[in-house]
């Protein structure tokens, strides 16, 4: 049986049915927005690029926006024809082969399990650091453990009570997050006065020694790309979204554009306010909490608003990422490529309850195990490194799947720009980010990784290999299950 010979979709048993058609466009849009954690992304992930791009960082973010928007456009072309909880697994499996689809599905939950741990640890560290100065001692430990557990519990509950409740809360949290940062950014722009200049959108202020000009801008764009991870989180909610073939592409593309413009605007604001000539030193300002320090200066006691917003950003992202990861687990179990018990849904809330238990169980073990070994800060850096290395190959292959899918199944609709140029350019744009995350020093701006960050590449490679071995095993015994995983939600004509 080939990929185009789709097995008939069977009506799910009541115990396995998700709450179909309950999520609106606005709600699924904010799932992707929240999964990118725009507040935390603007304040931390993007700022890592100042060491390379200096005052030219806004141009780096603009480049990353264009690259990610190209990926989103390519993925959107696939989402128009496939609406499945398997998300990227369905796209890749249909375009290339069900084996590739399973490996994608196998790795995808791992990305968000590590993302959940990363965000919960950031939440705990931010909370503890705001209450106890110095970053150590029993009191600090108590608060970061309490904060980490509270964030994980909050994300668990939002998932437990179903997609409608979880996405509705995510919409509110995401909107608040963006509004607070935009207000602070406007405040900084006004306060910057005559320091405002469009020159930060050029290479003029990219003056870091060894990374002058476009070299520094491109190097910094690697870290800007990392802030966009999660834009595709709407895809696995297709089975629960109203009119998914219309709304999922809009959510993926719209969230990328909204958050991208937000990133460019906020990065411009902090650049001109802090000073473009000294922006390369921003990471050392107030021990990396430069945005908090600026809010203290501009708002006085109102800095608490920004702190709450950053905590909210972590919680909203942990919730959205878990929704994407648990739906992928549910889809694999529903297709019998994972134990069938993982497809159980809650009788009232229709949430994938056993997948949620499994997801948060593993997340708790990884989160508290890594923090016990290395401390919260190093632990969240390691978890962030792992999720980055794991997800970028999925994005790269997902973009290329657009070209392959249209060539194989919809050649009459194939457009050179939309289905060839855009996906290929999008995939190529992500390669430097993957190499940087894995510590593969192909380019001069990629630094070798030290322990324990250097475990990310080998760990992810092992997980991919394990997934490939399991996929081959399933394909030999029950190839129809792999077909079912990739075929559900496709509008290719089913055949027996």
C-alpha cells in the first residue's frame, strides 16, 4: 500500500474521541502565539544575540521573521489539505513516507516535554530571584521549587480541562503579555528621544569585534530564530478546531507574523533606549535581567507588572506546548503506533487524559532530575538546548514536505514560488540555527559547546535513532498503522 492509498477513517470509540470543532480561530491562533512565549522570547532568547549583532540586532530579528514566515507559509499549504492531531507527522508522513511520519511524531512530544521543563524552571527561577536576592540558599531553593511545581501544575490543569478551556485561558494570557510589552516598548521609544534611528535596521551598529557587519547580524539571527519555536503548535489541534483547513493555516501564518512584528518592535525599542553603541553588553547588564532592570528604572515599583507578565509568558507557553505534545501522543496511540491506552480521553472534558498524565509525568522527572543535578539555571539552559536541536530538523523537513507533497499528489496545483522556492529557502534558513544548537562548528560564529550543553546533540540523535528503529519494526508487522497515523485528516481520496 502506498501513501496515496489511504485506509478508510474509522469512527473513534467514545473513549477516544477528542472534542471536535470546539476551538475557534482566535483561540488556536493564541495557542501558537503563546507557544512562542513572546514575552520570554523578547526578554531572553533574542537578547542572547546581542553578543554577536550588537546594535544591529533588530535587523537580525527581521531576517528571522522572514525565514520563519517562509516556513509558516510552506506548512500552511500542507495544513489546507491535512487536518490531523498528528500535525507535522501527517505532513511529513504523507509527503515522504509513513516511516518518516512516525519518527516525526516520535520526536515531537519530546520537544515539548523539554520545553515544559525549560519554561517551568524559568518560571521558578524568576519567582525565586524576585523574592530572594543572591540566587542561592534554602529560601531561594524553596521558592524556585515551589514556582516550578506551580507552573507545571497550572499547565497540567489547563490541559486536563480540555482544549476549549485551555485555549480560552491562553488567549487571555497571550493578549495580556503582548500588551504589557508593547506599552513598555513605546515607553522606551519615547524616552529614547533623539536616539531613535532606523539605522539599527542596518549593519551600521553591528560592530562586535570579529563579527562586524552582516557576519554579526547573521550570527545573531540564529538566536532570533530560537524565539520563534512553537509557531506550529496550532497544527496538532486541527481535530478540535472549527473549519481546520481554513483556520489552522491562518493561525500558523498569523501567529508568526504577529509575534515577528512584536519581536522587531520590542527589540528596536530596547536597542535605542539602551544605546546602540553599547548594546553588545546588554547580557551583562543586571546579570542578564536587563528588561527587568529597565522596567525598574522607567516604572519604579511597577516593575512587578513586567515580572508577572514574564511569569505569565512561561505559564501560557507551557500550556500551549503541552497541548501540542499531548495531541501528538494521542494521535500515535489512536493509530496504534503507541500503546492504545494513551488514546483514552476524559469522559467529560474530552481531553487526551492518559497522554496528559504521561506527558507531565516525564516532564516532571526530567525537570526536577536535571535541576537536582545541575541547578535550575544550568538545567533550563540544557533543556532549552535539547528542544532546539530536536525541533529544527522537524521544521526543515516539514518545509520540504510542502514541495514533495505537491509534486507527488497535487502537481496540477503546484506553484513554483509557493511550493518550491519558499519551502527550499525556508529549510535552508534554519540550518545555521540547528548547527549552532548542536554545536557543530561549520560556521565561524558557532562556538563549541561546553558540558552539559554538549549533551544536546548526542541525546537528540539517540532519540531519533530509537524512533527510526521502532518505526521499522512497526512497518514490518503492521504497516497499516503507520498509514493510519499519516492518513487521518487528509483529503486525499481514501481507497481500500
